[in-house]
C-alpha cells in the first residue's frame, strides 16, 4: 500500500445514525473539538442518542474527568436533526446505520445529493464491502471506511479501510481525524471483516468447534482469560449481542460451507438467546450484573448440536483451547499479510491489542508467534492440518518461507510480496 497524501481540512463532522455507535462517535468527535451534526430520520432514535450523549458527559463530569466548562463546550458542539440536508456544510460525514448493505447504500446514494463537493464520506461498517457502499455515492474517490469499535468514545482502535478508489487525501483525512479523536488509526485493505473481524472469525471458529468437541463455554472463556485476553469470546459475544454476528454471517457470501461453523452461536440466537440484552446467551444474566452464570440449558443445546453434526465429544485441556484459538489468529494474520490486506505484522498486533483485548504483554498475535518461533508455529499448524484438514490450518507460503529462514513477521519487509 502506498502512503496517504495531505489531509483535507475538517471542522464539521456529520454523523448519520443516532444509535449506540453513532452517539459514541458524535461524542468522541465533539470532545476532539469538531462541530457535530447528528442526523437520524427517527425522532425516537435521535432523542435516545442525545440522551446517551448527555448521560456520558454527565458521567465524565461526575467522575471529575472533565470540568463543567468543558462539558458545556462539548454539549454546544453537538446539534441533532432528522433532516439529511443539514449535512450540506459537513467536511466529513460518517455513516453509522444498521449493518446492512442495502441500507448503507441508500444512505450513500442520498449523501451524493446533499453532501458538498469534496466532503469525505465514511462508512462505519465492520464487515461489509466498502467498495459496494462507496459505489452507491457515485463519488467513490471521496469514500473510505472508518470502523470504530464500541463503545466508540472509549475504544482506541480505528480501522481505516482503503477502498479500491479511495483518494490518497481522503485516506489521510480519515487518519488525521481519528488521531485527533485519540484513536490508534490503522490502515487496512477491503475484504469481509477487514483485518480485525476477519481474524476474529478464525478465532471464533475454533472456540465454537472446541465447544462442540467437549469444552464448555465457561472453560473456553476461562482458558483464554488465563492466557491474558481481556474477556473470553463467549462473554464478548453475549455483551455485543449474538444476533449482530448472526446477521453479519448471513451477509457473508464466502462464509465457509462447514455446518459446524458458528453452529452453537447460531443455535442460541435461533432459540432467542441473544446475549446480555436478553438476559440469556451463552450465559444467563441476573439484573444489573455484567458477568453471566453458566446455564445447563446451553450445555444441553451444545450436546444436541454436536450429536446432530456427528461430532465426537471428549475431554479438552485448557492448553488445547489456547493453542487452537491463538494459532488460528496467526494463520489468518499470515494470510492477510500475504494478500496485502494488512501492511505489517505490527499493524495486526496494534489492531488486536487495541480493539480485541489481546494481552499487551504478549505483544499481539504476530509478535507472540515470533516469540514462539515460526518453525514451531508451522509444525503446530501442520499437525492440526493433519488432524482437522488443510482448509483452515495449512500454513501459507509467506509463513512457510519465513519459518524456513528462521525469520519472523517483524523482520519481513513492509509491505512485501508473497514469499515462498
């Protein structure tokens, strides 16, 4: 990837969508000194979004994190309306609506008629093809992905997604705005899930298989938290809402045809167990508590699904849980490097440490692989491929080439071609 050019000037930011994500982005932008126009055609959604922003400001004020003067200044920078024409003066518009391609394309088609010439149009999508969204605007050079992480006013990571036609100064603008908001802005290429979520699906694939094979949701979470992950993947899924991933996977045209793929999570959603917000997910929740309790009903559901899929169950050690989940990350990360979606191992590590709770003391998944030694990583992947097949576990040419030279991801030229 070539470097970005000079950034366009941004003083006013428009945000389309006043849900949790939109409100969080609005607050982050206002705190960074930008004038913010929050737009949502639903008056109820707009009201809830403003209430959320006010509650967050009040909470920061109460905790002494900001002064009363600063709180007043932040409030004054945010205005809200149901009229998209209010975005006519915005220098940057960030779309934060429902994660659905048709919905996002409709927003971008409308932005083409209201946004000023030269305004940057950004989508906050977490998985959807940025080029397909940008095409609806008729001005793809002005479009870019800005994938914030929830809660957007707290999480430091921002994946800046370069579309096929994204102009260099548009990319630079997204980076500059993200940095002014206090984010770690990492440029990535365009594919399903980009870098972070594409790797997350490899990590999640293994935790799902492990549960079918005999591990409980609590054992999986406990093992990975002991490794150093900020939260176990099942607890994270419950907190985010299991239905979010359920719908994203159905929009994924290249989703693995493997019937085991996310079958446990899908079965929970189909049973109405959507996570924390429903009081039931991988765990059951009592009112006011964030951490859930193991639920025998989930164990029974997993046993039924394993039987239906013909998966033989066995006792699984914590070490196997950690090894399979972490090696899945490394294997997918190597593929992203070879494809040029990620520019460097350091970028992948920044994404996983700042957005996904990978233990910082281990440096990130690619740094951890270097510490293990890539020959040992390849040996493990080959062993897993021999047992579970090459579809998921085959080391790619880049990884094999580095291992053969006893080199590491950190010493690989940045960026570089595929290596054999």
